[in-house]
C-alpha cells in the first residue's frame, strides 16, 4: 500500500490559502517527498504528517517554488532529532544548489546522499522503484514515476515438491536467494509471475508531450500540472512552458491512467473545480487536487 | 505617521497557524521589512499588504527563521515587476548569505544595495533614522530602532522679521538650506526646537541586557522577543539565548517605553495570552503580539 498526500497545489508563489505543489508518499516505514517549495514543511504539519521519517527527497527542477523550502525542512528535521541519512535526488547540480541554500543550515545531524540525474534513469530506493525522466520546461526538469513492485504468488505446492525447507520459505517469498549447505534456492523456483504493482506518476512543470503519456502508461494515479483552466490563458501555458487542464487531461487519456489529479495552479486561479466538467469531457477520471488531498493506492485484490 | 504590522509571531520554525516573526513598517511611501523567514511573503499577502513597495530590508541575524524566505520574497517582488533598488542591511556577511540563497533567484530586475554592519551604528534610509545595535544571542545578532524625526515648529513671525521670501518657507520647513542671490537661509533661522518624533525598537533574538533597555529608552513601541511564558522554561531561555515574557517585561519597564508587544514564541506555546496577567504585573502596557497585529504610531498632537 502506498499512502499519497498532495501537500500543496500552488504554482509560482506560495499563497495564504494554497501551499506550493509537493507530494508526500509513505510506504513501508519510509516517507518520500517530491519537491519542497517555501512552506512545504508547514504543509506537512498542516496535513498532520511528520517530516522526521522523510528519507528520500526528489526534486523536479531548480525553480524557487519547487526547492526554496529545502533548507528549512532539513533544519526542522534536525530539530526533530533525525539521525538517519537522507537521499536527495535531482537534476545535475542538485548537491551544489542544496549546499548554497544550506548557508543557513550548515550543520545537520544526519548525512545527505545525492543522486544527480544526467538523463532518464531508473533506480531503487527504500523499496520504491523510481523512474526519473526529463520533461519539457524552460529549465532542466524531471518527472518521476514511483513503482511499488509486487512479486508473484508463493506456490507452496512447488516448494514442497522441490523439498525446500520450511524455514527458507519466507525469505524466498521476499525475493531473496538462500543457500542451505551446497543447495541454492532462488525465488523463481517458488514464485508465480510478478503481479501488478502500484504505479504513480508525478509530472510538473512541463509542456505536454507523448513521452509523458508513455511514461505514465497505465498508472494508478497520474498527478499532473495544470497551470491554467481558462482557455484565454492557453497562450500563457505555451509561453511559460506549462500545461492547461485540457492538455493534462489529453495526456491522461493517452496514458490510460486510472485517475488523474491536477495541481500547480496559477496564483490567479481561484476555483479550479469550475473547469472540471469541461476537463472530464476529455478524461472523466480527472480530479482537481486540493492541499492535503490524500489517497491510499492498494495492490489489486488477488 | 508610521504604520506597523507584525507579520508573524513564531520563533524557530514556521507553523500552520503562526508565521515566523517579522515586521513591516510603512512611512511616506516606503515599506521597510525586518526579517524574512520562510513564509514571510505569504504573511505579507495574508495581512493584505503589498511586497512590491519594500525598499529596505533589515535582517537581525542569519538563523533560518529570520532569513530563509528572502530569496522567495525577492523573486515574488520581481514577479510583481519591481524595478527600483532594494537596500538590505544585516550583520557582516549579509551579501554573501543572500547571494547563496539567491541560487534559485540569480536574476532580478532590480539592484540590491547592501549595508554590512560591523558594530553598532546609525544611518538614514528613506526617511527612517535607523540605529542598529548588537544584542546577545548565540550568533551575531542586531536589534533595530527606527526613528522618524520631527523638525521644530515653523515660526512665521521670525521668518517675516528676517525678511525671508515666502517661496523659501516650505523648503526651510522641510529642513533644507536655501540660497537667494548672495543670501543663505538655514532651517534653524525659522524652526523651533525639534519636536518629539516616533521611535520603534525591535529586538529579537537575545538574552535580556541593560543595553537593550538603554537603546529602547522611551520608545513609542518596543517589540521584543519572548520565547517562553511558563517559568518551567526559564532554563531553556538561558540555554538557547532567548528571553522569557518576564525578562522582556522587565526590559520594557526599565526602558520606560509606552507599549510593548511580545513575539517570537516557541512552537510549543499555544496561548501566549494566558501569561499576560502575570507579565503585566511587571509592565502593565504589555500586549501579546498576534500575526497581522497592526498599529499606527502618530506624532504627538501639537
């Protein structure tokens, strides 16, 4: 199960009633944060969540509304007595940018590991299989897909037939290879084909592009920027390298995702929901994100 | 008249219902900000004020809760199309610190001038006579007194007696020296003794000290940190180089100020007002600051 909380839904600048866009996911004792603008630490508290368990921070790009809160967050995590290391992932240069911002937080009681992206890539951290892929903004910007993989069903009959000792079963079930004297047992000896896992794709900021639809293919949840809802602002979306609600909905439809949440609204947008009927004509499973909107993405019932 | 708005009252970290401590003053078309923690730009909007006219920013010290919002503020001022220069004042190193934080705001459409403090000093900016003085925190920290001076009354009889042309009167009244042919007229020829101006002293973060009382002497408003109200926290105030409400009240009494507002509350303090009766036994004109608390400091009636 992956807990998902959209902490904020604002773009460009923080507003009194709208935190900047960022996402907190929780899985198996780990918390993963995507983006950290000014006020994200407050949004975490407001949502009733804790910043201390955050072990992974993914940054999409170096615009202030996506990263300016990171030093404050790290400081507050240190005040909350975090000791375990934190991994920060972002475009090439992320370590330098974070170190600059840390001029006000030079000493922290935990280590920071960095993953600097130099192109699309996939890596595994804390049980998340993460795909970072470049999108189409006016600076280098990555979107992220978080996958929680699910192994195949354990076949007790096959395990018995092969005489695998009972004490090995749970390790094999967890995907580990075990040895017993001169014998080696591998998970594929007892597991069926991998089952459908959980897939979440998070994309902001970008112009629409088929690549995004391909990367978000069949996601359980697609969280996508929609800076503008009024067609009068279509040209602004193009100029500023953002999307309209309708462009995001077209991507969602093309990707065949189960659900889409819109986010990263322009400060001038007061009621995102007023465009929802029109957007749902393109992709019916669209929802407008709200600060603190939560869901639990579950494995399918067997 | 000096408009004063206490934008936030929090110390240490921003909270969902409490912005970090900072102050916005307005005088004669200028806006002056003291401190800019994470979320201060939001607090400005929340108070219904504008960040665009801010031309002077005074920073007390380099702890995150007092400066981490400055890059975001400058970015938003640039989005609001500010073109005129901004002066930033702070402890030695302020330019370097702000430039580090500006890694996310490298290009601004206005110039920044810096005043780096290397000890107590007085300077005049935009009609404010500002005294910066070192206080007693665990890093270099300055408090600020903002004075709005008021010239003496214009004596029309004396001006007539001395045969000063009428067209010179308003310039002399504004304190300017004027010449007319070979004659020079100075303000002291027509102005009475300087009248009482407006004085505001802002002090956070510090341990109490007689120097602060001396600097705040007779202020119309003394805004002072009070991190703790419960006597059980007295030792924390000492350890962390902060003040209790009672220590702040003793300073206010010693300084003979007209009024004191407490601010910079610990995140663990829920209801500052519950300590007010006890604090007023020391200094009756104490008020607990609240986010967005405003007043107008006026010249005395003639």
